[in-house]
């Protein structure tokens, strides 16, 4: 009776050699396994598209700064001379204006000096010898009191910064979800390659033993051919699995980068073991859903859009009001000159202006009221979408855990069947072809376990992104 290599329990036969080789490579390279946290951290600080998205905030902040320019202090200077006409004179002056960000309107002050001969229509330019100092204020009483175009533009620009932050956060969550999926695809591909290599090693180890058995007349010569077929088939499987691992490594390198932002292709010596997945308790799901409804950028961004539309609606309603402005100004001349320019003067009054139809303002109000209703529906849908995504990812994780349990049970059965088939072969009641089929079946069950493990962790990645837990 000849005892072939497959006399070992099939679980050890398929994976002991691959695990030994993997451990040896780790010892030679003395590198720690690549952890998911390291990939996520690297992606967050060096992924080019996320870095590009961060410029959205810079651009929005630039626009906000530009909008603040509407409240900049303004200085104007004026100098005129008339030396060739009947009235010969010269006038110089300076004026400072400061818009009021809280109340609308503006405060202003200035100095002017006008000397010479002025026509009757220009007497306001004439001053005493040392000029006139003046100051005053203009305040809106109806339109532009609560808000105006300058304040609305500034508020919209500042809200655009928050909108950019929401957009960046959305891209960040998607990036981390993608990075996690790529990581688990890479781990899965590495483990699948180990299974393919273990099957190949079995076929290689049997070559000499089968040849000796054929020479002794204990098995048919066709078993050599069948083992050669299995060898070629498994070599092709190793090539395919190697290519899958290489592809997964390249995809992972787009997210795992060095300090200079250059993609890093990680070798299989850094492959980690699959952590044991676990289901999320129902009470935790409800708590995470509550958090998601507060944190998800789609909802936060829509709420910012609502505030923007409310600001624009406030401006449109403001335009329905008549312009009623109060103005007060004090001035005093100094020096010598016309008696009419001596002493102080104080001027105060109101101006009223308003179109009758106000169709432009009414149309703007109608537009913004419709937009707010539209955004309310959009917000409702966003909240529904978040809840669906969270619950769907939980469902996907639960299903993956069930598949994992079934795959492990199938693996156990397949290994026992393969072991029984080996014993039948040793008794002469089976063939190497059937033994190979049982081995492939066990290997297929092992691949299902690996796939289910990967699906569990990828479903968890989707869940963390859906619940905004990253």
C-alpha cells in the first residue's frame, strides 16, 4: 500500500505550505502587515483628487473675502483749478466713507477748501480760508435696514465656504470607502493566490509519487497524464491569481502613497490576516443612523442651501419696501472769508423713493419661495437616502456574515469529502481524477470563505461611510 502526499488532512495539505511560505517571506522582509488604518490615513493626506477638492474651500474663502470688500473704507480725493474762465478758482478736498455692516447705510467725513471766485451755482464749493470739515451719517429706515445686497452677498459667500466644506466631506467619505474596499480586495487577492499556490504544490508533489505507483503497477498510467493536466490547470490558476493580486496592488497604490505623494505598490509580504467580522447590534445601528442624519454632508450641504435661499428671499422681500433714508450732516468752516460761510451748519432730512409696481421684487420673492419648497423636498429625499444607505449596508453585512458561516460549513464538509475520497483511492475504489475534483471543491469552498470575509469588511466600510463614522 503506497501512502501519497495527500495522506495529510486536506486542510493542512491545501494551506500549510502556503502559510509557511507567507510567514517565511514576512520574516525575510521583517515588515509589519499593512493595516487598513495606515491606508486610510495616507489616502486622506495625500490623495490628489482630495487635495484638489480642498481648493474648493480656498476659492470659497477668497470669494467671501471679496464680498467683505463691499464694506471697505473708501477714500476719495479731488483737486480742481479754473484759471482761464471769468471765474478763477481752485478747489481741493478729501472724503472718507465707511459702510455700516450692521445697520446698512454709511458714515462719512471729509475736508474741502475752495478759494477764488465762484459762480452763484457753485457757492457750496466756496469755503473760508482754512477750509471746511464735515461729517455725517446716512441710515435706511425701511428698505436696506434689515438687509441689503452687500450684506446678502457677504452672507451667501460665507455660506459658500460651508457648502464647500460639505462637498469636501462628501468626497472624503467616498475616498475612505473606496480605499477600504481596495484594501480588502488586495487582502482577498493575496489569500486567493495562497490557495492557488497550495493546490499547485499538491500537484507538483504528486508527480514523482504517481510515477512510482505507475511503475509498480499499482495505478493506471493514465494517472500520470491526469496529474499533468491538473498541474497545468493549477499553474494557470496561479498565473490568474497572481495577476489579480498585482491588479489589486496597483489599485491600492493609488490610495496608499509615500510622504511625497507617490503611489506605493505593496508586496505580498505585508498581507495581513482577515480580522473576524462581527454584526452591528440593532441599537448601535439606530444610534449611528441618528448621527448620520446630523453629519452626512449631503444633508448638511442642503441645509446650507436652505440658508442661502432664505437669505436671498429676505433680500427679495427687502426690495418690496420703499426706500426711506435718513441723512444727517454737520459741517464747520475755519479761517477768514465770506460771512455767509462762518459758523456751523447742520442738515438733516429724509428721502423717499419707490416704484409702484415692484414687479422685479415680487418675481424674485416668488422664485425664492419656490426654491425653498424645492430644497425642502430635496432635504427630505436626502434624509431618506441616508437611512436607506445605512440600513442597506447593515443588510449587506448581515448577508455576508451568513454567507461566511455557510462557506465555512461547506469548507468543512468539502475537506471531509476529500479526505474520504483519498481513503477510497488508497483502497483502489477511486481515481486521481476524482481526488483532484474533491480537492478543487475544497479549494473552491476556501475561496468562498475568503470572498465572504472580504465582503463582510467591505460592507462594514460602506456602513461607516453611510453613517459618516470615518
